[in-house]
């Protein structure tokens, strides 16, 4: 039985128990109290004890709420931001119910109690003043949720690096902070832009929603701006002919050290043979940003030359994505099945469309990036990666089983240590 099936069973079983109590057991308790009152006078604690829900009903209440939350979260995943916004709106609604309705009702109930009995039992008075648990929780969580949503949406959002596509700059299990206001503030969920912000620059490490996987966050290095022409060779030589169509674009090119009207090779020099795993480490500088890139010499023998990502299997994935998102077909995906033609595209140069960006992983032979699935629309930018603030070690993480597609070790998610040398500014 999988998680969702188990959750649904718990949800319907607890709902049935609550319904049975509401329509059957509650009436029985009321009848029992009425019969007891006919024979003798009962104080408030005794009346309360007769009307109290049995423990199995309280347990059903707990599991009903827990399973309901689990199902809502599962339905909204992987959009964690949407989950937070929905939770914030629910807590806001409960807060308004408390402030605009429940407080007035409780005061009226207390006034009626004193009118009925000028000297009420302390426990009855406390119960009359007490808010329902769901109202209390709504008000309690609202300030915290408001703070979290505000920080994540308009200031900094934490991300965890899931793959090695940006090694050696960013490692798997690095936790980073992404600047959400650098490129302009956007409303959560809808992504409506509120402020213009700064323009993305060549060399920035950016987080974005990939065009072929719009619900998944990617992180890459921004290489080329709209209007730039990019040339990429199988030996990983990179050239840029910058956009100089207007004074602003020409100034941006000059600031990046690129000469208008000619091919500018983005130089990389060998730093260390097999310096990171089996990959050679090179130092690359683009727009004054110096960083390391990785090239695995074993993958240079690949006929495509870019690494293992451009395979027949992944090519089908990109073609399916192109069919799923027809609005992104203007050279945002390379749909040719002839690999030599694919290489020829980049060898002859590809111009980045307006409103789009070209990005690469620093692990050049181990990154799925703009070489394979196309360009990044401006509206899909999430923010600029600024800082590594934590790195956790996961000794039980043995990777994915290629046969099943699942983690090899059940305890892969259990952290076993902290690397205190990793916190740093991202360049």
C-alpha cells in the first residue's frame, strides 16, 4: 500500500467515525444528559463529562485533520510556494473569522451566561471564553506564515542543490540563498512582475523554471543575453558575438569585455587534470566573473561531444516537451533527430531570441542546459544565487538505481554531518 492509498484510507475512515459520532453518538450523549438531569441536579463539570466526546472520536478528529493536510500538500506538490500561499490565505481567513465574528460571539455568550447564572462555575466560564481549536491555530500560524511567505517571495529563498550540474562551483547537498529582488520583485504563484529590478548579467548564477519542466527549479550560469549569437564547439570552445543593436546593449557588451561585431572566445585554461572526480578543472572568465568549469575527457569521445545528456532517450523527452508547450517552439527546442545537424546549429551560431537567455552548467559534460532544451524565457527567472549557507553530508546517499529509478538506500535522506568549509559567496 503506497502513501496516497494509505492516506485516503485514513481520511475516509476518520471521516466516517466523525460522521457516526455527529449523527448517532452525539444524540445519545444528549439523551443521557437529559435523563440524568431529570433524576438530579448536576454541576457543570459533570454535565461536561457526559457530553464529552469519547477518546476514539478525538483520535478520529486528529487523523482527519492530518490526512486532509497531507492530501492537500500532495495535490499541490511540487509547488511548495503554492502550499505556503494557500496555508497563509487559510490562516488569514481564520484570523478574520476570529476578529470579526468569534470574539463578538464569545462576548455575547459570556454575557448570556452571566444573565442566566450570576455566579457561573469557573470551568464553564473558561469554556465559554475559549475559542475553537481551529480558530486558535489559524491566528497562531498567521504571523509566522506571513513572515515566511514575505521573506521567500520578496527577499531570499532557500534552495538545495540536487545534482552535480554546477560542480565544482556548487556541490550536491549545498544549501543556497537565492536573491528574489535582484531581477525585480514578482508576486508569489502568479509571478506577476511588480518592479523592474536589475537586468541579468553574463556570468550570473541564476535559478529559473526550465522551459520544458515549468514546475521544476534549475540552476545554471547565465552565458548570453537576448540578441547575442552563441557558437559552441564539440571540444567545448565557447564564442559569443554580442548584441550591439543599441547603445545600451553595446555598453553592456563593453562592460563584459566583449568586442562588438566579432566573435569573442570565452577563454578557459587548464587548472588541474582530474581535479574533481574524473573531470579536468578549467578556469573560465566571462564578463569579469572567474569560475571553474569541469570537462570529463572520457566524454569528449562522444560523437556529439557535449556529454551524455544529448542522447536518443533524452532527445525524445525534449521533443515531447516541445509538443506539450507549443508556444515555446521558436528555437527554444532543438527538434532535429540528426545529431550532426544539431552540432552544426551551434557551430554556425545561434542567436538568442528577445526576452530569452542562454545558460550552461559549470559541469560542461554533466549538465542538462540550454545546449539541449533551449533558451530561458525572462518570465521564468526566479532569482540570482548569492550564497552557500550550509552543506550537509549524506553518507547513506548511494544515488539512484538505474534499473528502478529509485534511491538505492532508504535512509538516503538522513544527514550524517556538516561541512563547515562550504559557506561562501557564489561567483
